[in-house]
C-alpha cells in the first residue's frame, strides 16, 4: 500500500500514510474543505435530511 499523499510506502504507525507529515497534510485538507463530496441537488447539499413538517399543518 502506498501513501495517498506522496506515494511512498506506508508506515504501520501512520497507516495509511507514510509519516506524520502526510497525515497532517491530509487533515489540513479536510479542515480547509479541500475535499468535497458533491450533491445531486441544492437541498441535499445543505444537510441531506428531509424538511421538518409544519406543526400547524395538522
């Protein structure tokens, strides 16, 4: 298995990364929202949950 950041062989201690540096680079990408999962519609992009029912409608 190779490190997803730099391509070097992984280290058991930092798996799936090769070093603490690459693990930190990956964490930084998550924290700055560099990794994104696209949604099919704008409604799903907000939270993926259905809209709450209006209590007055009953």
